[in-house]
C-alpha cells in the first residue's frame, strides 16, 4: 500500500490498480483516483513550479479550481497543457508531465527568480522594458531582445505543435430544466423536476455525481451522504426524461437561456470505444436552469501560504474521505470560520494527527471547542499563522497572537511541527454562470461573500450557490427549485433528514495576516498581497485596472480562489468597504475549452463548391478551372505548351474570326412573375420594362437606394406576367435579397413573386460571325434568321431533342446567342452545339477570353460597378429613365455624385507595348521615382488580339475629357511605369455593327 | 438568440439576416424631398432597449419579419411578417 493511502475508506476501488507515469516515473493508483489523489497517495508533495518565481508548489485544492498542480497530458504526439491534476482521472498508460521547470521539477534553474523578487513585482514588464530614449536599445528594442528568454522562463505548459488528430462532436439539446451541479441541491432539483415529468438534463463537471456528498462526513436519511446520492442517481438513471451528463462542464451562459457545455467523453479512457469522440460540445437550450454550482473555499493570505503541504481545509478532508489519502501525518488547521473544524474531525477520523487548530477569532463557540477536543487538537483561538517552513514539503509553521479587530500580531512566535496545513478563509458561492447571464453580484457582509445577482434570465439558484452553505438547506432549496422549474407546486412532503456537525457558516472578516514574507493572493499568476498594495500606491484605483496591472485573476483559473481576497486587500488599501470597490464580471468560459470541440466537425475548407452542369465536360476537355466566388468556371482551354495569355488570345481571336462558345450557367437567374411584375421591374430598374414586348429581352441597370450603381444584366419577357431576370454571377444573392426586401417591406401591395432559378437553367453563349450558322445547323422547331430572331429577340426550339430558349444578345460584341436549357440537359445541349460548330471552326473559350472581349467592347462588370461608381461614371446615363421614379432616382443627382471631378470609365492603351496590372494607378507626371497625384486606377486589363495592343479599362478623374491625351501608368510594387494613351472605353466596333449583323 | 418566425416557429438567429432599423419611412417614390430621402437612407435609430427591426429568415422561408428586440438583453418581444398579420408576442 502506498505511504499515505489508508487501508480502508474512500470511494476508490482498491482491487483495481492503475499504472501511469508522471515526469517519466512509474506510479500506481486505483480506479476512482484523480492524478492528484494518486500522486498524493504515493507521497508526492511537489506538483509544479510557480509562474514567475518558480516557487515549488503542491496541491491547493481537490477540484476544478486547483491553481498550482497544472500538468500536461501526452497522447502520442499530441500534448494538452495546463490541466489541473485534480481534474485528470487516471487510466492505464496515462503519461503526464509537470510544467514550467528546467531541467526537472525538483531542480529548477528558474527558482533563482525568487532572489529577484523585488524586480518581478507588479508592473515588472512595463517598468523594466521602457527602453532608453536613444541608443541601440531605444524604445521597445530592449524588450524585443529579452522577450525570448522571459517567455521561456515565465509561463505555463507548452502548446502542442502536432495536429490534433482527435475527433470532436457537437450536440444541440433542448430541455425543460437544466440542472448545473449534482451536489445535494442539484440532485434534489433534478429529482423533483423529473418527478414532475419535465425533460431534465443534469450536468456534473466531475466524473462522479454527488458533489460534496462524496466526501462529507454527513448522513442523509441515516445513510452516508454518498450512498444517499448514489441512490438518487440510480433513480434518475431509470428515468426516460432525464439525461445525465457526467464530466460535463457548463462553461457559458448566453442570452435566450442558451448554455454551452463541454463533455469530456473519453479523456479518462485508455482506448475510446468505437465511434466515441474525445469531447462533445453541447449547446443546451433550457426553459429554466437550476444553478446548483456550489461554492469555493477561499485561501487565507499569509507569508508562505503557497508552500507545498498548505492546502484548503475541505480539500484535505476530501482527499481523506473520497480517496482514502491522508495529505499529512501531522496536520494543522488555520481558519477564520467554523467549517474547518469539520475538516479537522474528518482528518482525525481518517487516521491523521491533528496537531493544532489556529483560529483568528478569539472567542470560539463551545460547539467548536468540543469539536476541537474531539479531534484531539490543540485549539489556538486568537492566533494566526505568520510563517511556514520547509522546501519541497511543509515541515512546520509559526503562530503568533492575533487581534482580529486591528490585525496586529503580538507575543512570541511559537513553532508547530506539521507536514500539512489545512486552511479556510470562508466560502465564495460559484456565481460565475449567473454573473455571465446578467447583473452584478451583491456583497453580503454577514456571509463575507458575493451572492448571485437577481436573475435576468430564467434561472433559479439552490444550495451553496445562493450562500446557503448547509446540506439541509441545499436539499430544501434544491427540491423547491426543481419543482418551480418544472412548473410544479411547492411540496410539503418531508425532506430527507441530514445529520451534520454543527457550525455557524459566517466567517470572521479576516483575509490577510500581515507579516514579513511573500503572501500569495493569486497562486497561479504569482500575485502577492504586496503587489496589490503596490498597484494601489502607483495609482490604480479601479478594480478593472488593478486586475490588469497585477494580472490578478487573469491566469487559466480566472481567479477562482483569488478574486475575493484580492478585492478585500484592495478595499483595505483604498479605505473603502468591499462592495464599493466592486467586482469584475465573470465571462465565459468557466474553464478552459478546447478549440477542437468548438470547431467539432467544421474544419478544413467549409465553402460549398458550385459546379455548372457542364463542369465535367470542361475538365475532360482540358479546361483550367478558376474559382469565382463559390463557382468554378473554365479560365482557359489550354493547348499543350500554351501560356495563359497565348490560350486566351487564341480563343478570343477564333471567336471573332469564326465562333466561340462559353458556359454562362453561373449568371444569377430570377423568375419574376405576377400581375404587377412589369410595374415592379420599372421600379427596380433605371430603365423601362413595362414597354418590353413579350418575346424580347432588354439590358437593365439597377441602382442602390443611395443612387450608386448596383447590378446589371438582361431581363427577358417570357410572357405578359412572366420575366426571367439575369444578374451578374457575384451579385445573384444580393439582388435576390434586394428584390425580396422591397416586395416584403416597401411594396407589399405589389402582386409579384420572385424565385431564384439560377440552378434550374444551364446556359451557353455562342458568338462570332459563324454563330448563327451553327445554331441553324442544330436547332429544330424554330427559325433563327434575322426575321425570326432579331437582336434581343427570344425564340423557343429544340437542340438534340431538348427544349431550349434562345435569346440573341451579346457580351462579346459579336453576333451572339444565349441558349438556355434545363440544367440536367446542359451537357447534352452543349455537346450538340460543339459538334455542330466543329466544321465551322467553333472554339470553347473561358473567363480570360470572355474578359478580353468585354474589355475590347468596354462593357462593365463588378470590377467597375464597385459600389463607388454611378451610372454616369460608367457612361450609362442613357439608361436613366426620366419618365418614372426608380430605386435610387431621388438620390443619384446629389452634388457629389454628378461632379466632373469624379472618376469616369475610360480605355487605356499601353504605349510601351508592355502589359498592365489591375489596380495600377494613373499619374500625369513623368516621375517614376516619386509617383504622385493619382488621377485614377486600372480596373481590368488584357492583351487585345483585335487591336494587337495591351489595353485596359480604368476609372480616371474627369476621364471623358481626357480622351486622346497621354499619361503614365504607375505601379511601384510591381515595378511598372510607362506611357499610356487615354481613350474611349469602346475600343472595338464602337457602333456595334458586328453584333447587329 | 431565438427568433419566432410566424411560418417556421422558433429558430436560431444564425438562420436570419439582419436587415436594419425597422423605423425608417421610405418617402413616396416620386418625392424630391432630399432631406427625407437622406434620413431614410442614412439615419438609423440605435436605442439601448426595445428596438423595432427588420430581419429576413434567409436560411428558412425568406420572409422579412418585423422584430421588436431589446438591444440590452437580446430578448425578442414580438415578431410579425413585414407584410402584416400574424404577430407573435413572446414577452414572458
């Protein structure tokens, strides 16, 4: 048997031995042990090195609030740092290592920092690294030089570099009552609510339900409290309407009574069962929440209170009662309240010698005196611990007479030999979730604690969380809360009977013993009482500033132990009562949450891919694909050995010489239908659509409400009340939402429906001098000559037996047609067109050639309709109807939008025969070294096979007036400067003779 | 945050798109009152408390809703179709 493990007692299974390693050494423990209890049982006292001073540290607590004993758990290549050893359940093969020490925990070079204590006080970084005003280390350079060494010396565990290979899950849950915490209050609440038929979730952050019942000495209904808890859990397990979640930390309370929880599903297992995730992230929507989260015992602040062997009183009792481990053989207690007497008695019963109970209060009740003698402990009332002794383990302590009112110490120091000091500075309700949910906590001067605020959301508190620290109160409040949460009426049935040692829950208002030596307030961040006072002397009066300057409560434990003592010391320094100093608000998460669990299955590239119906054909026929938003579109259909430029030049040239075909299925398509469809389009487009004949299409422009250009496209009138609107690929979603907004919110009286049909249609644009001949060769059921299909005309026919709609319109500037068919038949129609075109020299072309031909024609796209340009800037003023108001018509003529100073669309020709870059600026002066006074920028550029030149579209100040003038293109980042000529944006076939035929 | 869509029932906020302050009055289409247009296009109320807002159930039925939301607590006080009818009061 291990040196400190009792022969009997506790909630561990001594028949099951578990083997694990800590810092490379093998250890054993039993089923039911945490890493902390198993190591303590093996005689380990040193668990970690402190953050700044590298002081040796042992266990302070036994639960989630442990600040000192942080370890890294290794699983293969993956390491998880900064886990409290108190929260690690041991399993066969567990590999854990200590942190912040070099070369080993026992021999740590960083411990030299203790000698430099004055240097490392509050604000150390700010004061030390304000570099000189001049010289090689001026400003922050000294800090940058030192940072590497400091970051290595100060800190916690190292993060994993290896990718996290574990699987995580997400779960959404809904319930009537969520009970957080499964101590006596939580169990009663869950039971009462479940008995009412409510859907209940009970979340417990530890492995075992029961909370304090697992280690208290109390009996409930005549049985040990743990047995009673086990019985209630058994009853809950059998209920279909109850979901029990052990190892589940509710870490966030968000609006709408939505709570976030993390379930550690397999962290305690050597090998997860098939399909089990490592952790599961819960979003729980609860109609009502019962907060039964208990309370934390507070440490007392006195010199040497961080020495290994000094721990919280309840934790010492818990190690004895729950794990059968004695934290020491000769144990002393130091307290400002009655609860430590119960701990003393528990430790005595477990087999330890309780050498002394040091109580800051001079008058201790008779009941407590009786408990002290029952524990065979010397009672030192009106005394305080002023020092502790020992290195990596406690060897003794010194006490002195103490006056509670003045805080003065008097008389001789007396030494007491002890290897464990159990302390209690009172209890703080665990109000974190309530604080997250809303209002500020309220200070209770009798209980010396912040109590939960009035609920701002639908929660009910029960037990120690509310400041009711006795088990009998917890049971009563728990049942009442459960009944209320489930909508039941109060019950007068008898409550379970609790037998407990007596005690007054209110502590004496003593937080600190002022004596020589380092007295720690925040153990994890190494903040001392003197640091808090120093911050006050240096002028920090707000609790928020104090917190940031000293880093009090900002470590991974978020000040679970240190908040209230820190505030109390600050309040004393300010000469104000604690409530006037205030408290900081708790924020999620309550404990650390793995990033993996938040991401769950959502990692990698989460964007959906949108593929056109002809996608596979493009790939099979040599297209290089290009991602445009979510869409994938052919960029070029390159031949072997061709560059991108060679390919698009070939494609564009062939289109203008014979014919080319391009996939336009990505254009946004919206069916606009209803009796008022034409009227609606008149309102949303700048030009008229009500006058459009059935069977004809028209190019349309939309503005935003503020008068700037929004989107363009053609809209086809398929019937008296039926239009097919096309939008640019990128704006399809925005235009849809725009139309829906106006129909729902602004003009609900219009009888119109809009339906997104983008994915229903496959589209192919075929253009060039031979385009009409190619159509004639494959279309049946309609003529396609000029009489049947004039410019902007629409016909219905068939290609390869598939019904198609053909509209004669042109983006390339050639005689061109858009052929639409049902999406499922897109490839069939495409192949038929390609086959019919083969003898006539038809080429397939991609986005690059499409862009080249539109630049040659001077058409605008999203690069020019960039949210800053007006219709006039783009020379589209001819589209602004004067006969009707439309969206944007009232705002488009504002002074700033019609100024001649505005950037206007122009064409540019490269005069040095070198390519342009998109985004390059235009300047007037020949000053390559110091380009200045930009008059505009390039929006799109290409090599124009039709002109045999490098050309571009640009937005240039007062551009129209500059046609025929020269300027320079300046692109310093890409080292491009050269002469240009500013011309009209209509480079090619400006009168449209090719298009009209 | 849950928004009760009159069609679809209570849904998570991620299904919705905020479409702005619901107090704005659009001038008559032919109005030339630039001040009124300016107020409509650019001015937004930003109260600390109950706020009349437009939300679109973009990940659902796509209807626009008039939602009264408390900007301090995110409590949804009522929802209704922007087109009118089917108001759902939800203050408890």
